[in-house]
């Protein structure tokens, strides 16, 4: 018997961007392509495949443009690239990217640490990023990092997030990403903020990006879906974190979100496929597997259809 969480949402896997940011070992272009194509073949609807962050500051992202160039237009239609400036959009678009996550922080201190400029400067540059996106027939997201808490300033007021989401300079954004960058939010907070953003931007998809720092990643994701989030982010094995956010830990696990929400593409076989992609990658990176679902698939309860087959 299968179950689904209503209403349905799209699961976007962010392993190849947010997942890899804190890893000490880079993955080759070929390995990243293998992971991306494996996930797409399993039916994962959307992926983040890299970041235009400076390679000297975020070395695991150094080959992002190479990855973009190797992906087909059909594959790139389902893939997103992290950008923070119009120049990032221009460079990624020249390589073939069409979907851009334009990200900056609600809190000034984190935006200066992460992007190197004020929040208002980032917002002021967004119209140019939107224009470049439209010129190549692409899509662009407004990603609001530290939507709940900041590692330097503490709690971020919801009104601050709404003021950014509703700023006329972001009017051309197709989606709004509400990011719990530190994983410190609780379900009630997530539901309340997502519902407010959704109510004030009904024309856009609302994306929830969560982390599992305090063990509430799946609970927060379900709260976001219940409040109207159209897309939710996860990373294989719970890998990830922001290198410029002290206290941040891994993303909410893709496997855990998939198992909890049961999207139409998920079957016991495709869940096994996710685990089979994650485990060798994590071993290669010397990273732990934080997915409870992946652990569950290894149990001895073989009458449960989601357990990995014997042999």
C-alpha cells in the first residue's frame, strides 16, 4: 500500500550544490554528472547542480561551469544553479544554464559574510539578473537565506523576510525560496512564514529549503508543504551546510523527505536507487550518512516493502 502527503509538492535534490559545499574532497565533473543523471533517471523532478560562488572560497563548486556545459538542454531544464550577482547569471547562461537561484540573506551580517555586500545591494542588482534570465528564456528564483535565524544576529523577524519578498525589485522572480539556513526553526514558525509568503505572492511557487541541525528537518518540511510550499529541498544522506554560517549542518535528507511525502515517482525500487547513489558518494567524500530512511532500508524487517531486497 502506498500513501502520499496531500497536497503534493516537488522534491528538489540539492546534493551537488548545498550538499557539497562543506565537503573537504571535491568531486570530478564526471562524478557529478553521474550523480545528476542517476537522480534524474530515478524521477527526481529538479536538481541543484552547482554554484557560481568563488572557487577559492568554495572549492567543491569550482567545476560548476564544466558540469553545466556537459548537461543536455533537456537535463538543464530540470536543473538549477546558485547565483548571487548578474555576472553569475551571465556566465552560467553562456555555459547553457537556464534556471537560476539568485540568493542573498535576510540578515545583513550573513549577507556580508556570504556574498560580500549588503542585503539592499544584492536586491538592487536583482532586476539586472532577471533581465539576463529573461533574455535566455530562463527562470529565476529569489532565495532568501537566513529567513528564520542568523548566526550573527539571532532571530530574523518575519516582516523582514516579507519586505524582501514583496520588494518591487524582485517582481520578476518566478519562485521564492524560504531558507532555514541554520536549521533552527520549528514547524510552527515554518508553517506561519510559508503561509504568509504564499498568501502575499500567490502567483509564484514557494520553495522551502531546510536543514536538520536540530532534528526537525522532515517535520519542518511537512509543515511547509501543509502551509502551501510547492517545492521542498533535500540532499542525499543529509549532506551539506553553508560554509559562511557557523552552526549550520547538513540539509534535510532527500531520502527522508521522499519516504515521508511519497511522491508519485517514489517506489521501493527508486528509494533503493537513491540509497545506492548516496552511499558510495558519501564513502568517497568520507562523510557520514545522516538519513534515517537509508538506515531503515537496511533493517531485517523484510516483510516491509521499503526494506532493501535480500541478496
